[in-house]
C-alpha cells in the first residue's frame, strides 16, 4: 500500500478521537454546562433553533426557557439587547452554518425517537458532538494529503500523531470539538489543499472553493480573514517566483474575482443578519471586549502559567524551530506559513481576554496547527536524519504526549487543572500528579510557593 504509514497514523488518530469522544468524555450525554451544546458553543448554535424551531431571530424569546431547562451556561449571554430593542447574537454565524447538516439530522430524528424537538435534547447533543469529531477526522485526512506533497510518508505519519497525542488539538477535537478551533483547523486544511490544486490547474470551480472557504472561516471568526494570505503567498519563495505569481494573477484575474465574490457573499450573511435584527449593517457584538493592538499580550500568550501556549503545548516549539529548516530546505513554503503564523499569533494575543476563558493552554492557536504542521513536519524530517537526534526527538515527543494526555485528563475527569486560575506554584505542585494535598488549591490565591519550614 502506498504511503501506508501515514494512513495507519490517520486511522489510529481517528479511532483515538472517537474513543475519547464516545467513551472517555461523552459530552453529548452530560448535563448543563458540561453538555456538548453549552457555553460558547450554545452561542454559536443559537441561530439554528431561533430560525428553524422557534421562528424568533429578533427576540430570541426562547433563551430563558432553554436556560431553565438545560442550563447551558451561567447566564443567557448568547445574545444581548440592542438599542433597537431586539436581541443580537454575540457570536457570528459561521459555526451555525457548519452545524446545519448535523442539526437537520437531529431535528428529523428527535420527535420519532421520543425526544423534544426543541434544539437541545439528546439527539441534538449527539449530532453536534459526533459531527464535530467527524469534521476533525476529515481535517486530518486533508492535512495528511497536504503534507504528503512535500514530505515523506513516515514524516507525515509522525506529524499527525504529534498533533493528536501531544497537543491540545486533542481536547478541541475529541472533547470540545464543537468549538470554532476544530472546524477552522479543517477549513484551513481544505484551503491549503484547494490552493495547491488551484496552482496545479486553475479552474473557476477551485477559485470558487477557495473563496467559499476563506469566507466561511471569516464568518466563523472575523479575524480569520487573514486566511487570504495562504492562497496569495503559497509557493512563493523568491523574487522571481513573486513576479511569476503576479503574472499568474493577472492572467487569471477572472478566477480571482470569482473567489473574491464568493468570499464576500459568505461574509454578507452576517451583515444581512445584523441589518435584519438591529437595523444596522455593522454591530460590534462583543460589547466591552476588544483588542490591544499596540500592546499585545505576546509573552503571556506564549509562556504564562495561566494559559501559555508553549507552557501547555511545548511540543509546538518544534514547529517554531521548523521554520529554520523550512527556510533552508523548502523556501517556497516558508513565507506563506511564517507570515501567516506571525500575524496569527499577533492577532490572537492582542485580544484582551488573551487566556480565552476556560482554555486548556491556548485554544486560540489550535486552528493554526493546520499551517504550523508544515514547519513541524520539516523539523520532524530534520530530526530523523541522524540517529541521536531521532532518539532524542522521539523521547521528547513521548514525554510531551504523556504530559498532554495528563493535562487533558486533569481538565476533565481528573480535576486538577484549574481553568483561568492556574499560576506558577500551583502548576509546579500538581504537574504530572494524579493526586494532590487537599490544601493545594490555596496556591491558586498566591503567586508565591512556600518551601520553608512551618
């Protein structure tokens, strides 16, 4: 079988995600704020019951009843009252669009199976949870295809296993897969795939696909509009290639126009929604939350004990080192991946709530793993060229995978991960332990670790 190792790796990854979702932590059968449709996910999702069940997109009058019956969050924050008197959803509509197939299946089955067809009963929870895992498996398949265009089969296999077992992609695909990050990871994998196909043989259909994917990513999170850098920069590693790319754009400008129109058309869904419910074309629905563009929280976002990306997902440091090997050996891939990642990190950590609520590590980085997988694979290939680096790299990856599985367990069944409260002394006292002294939680109230005599 051609490229059999990466196929086996994908199968192992897919099976593991399904086992975690169905048996280890089945959110689809958990109540209240632990359900699949809870907290932010319920906010992404509210469009669907509002449109298809309650026919109430302006007042969202079902909010209170849903909260009393299902308690998906601490308060009904999914929509706020606009000055027009109507209620505006806090989150944009991109996730609702992506949930739609799963929602429709659940809605068709709910009543025949004896469940309330109210948008939040068991069939809806199962559909959104399991559907999200299938989205993750699809994303990993296209990620595998993309990486195989540039790296050997065994390198791709290792890279896929690292992403699933050693990063917080595991949590945000198998357990919290209904959040934006899992879906965006798959959209990015599809976008890179479509970009490669477009440059191999440009057609209007492929241009349309690129535009729709960028538009859907931006409709999911507006800052994901930076995805446009991928098709624009992909494969351009020198001045000559840049000139050839500009000539290519000039020759195929009609196809680019199709992509742009498709992107704008998808984005207009949000504008039309805002206009319909509020009378305004633009509504800033995050209210008092925003960005500090001049003082981004880069250091905290990367290294903080509270939710630092590299503190909780250190294996992705290899992806950052991989930019060096990528620049030296595959420069046509360097600029698109490096510039995208640089801008992505800046935007992600310019957000004032840089720890992103109850995030395990930095959930804001998970969708970028579809791009960072390229330099990660480059580093994997470099490490595998010598025996001593291969063994050292393997040992570190195994440790990071164990630590990631431990963190994932503690964030759910284990209970030692203290969401939004983590600090240095508490981190150091509990790390890799399965039990901790009863008074260890007191360390969450201080930045100092007492190590002397009492």
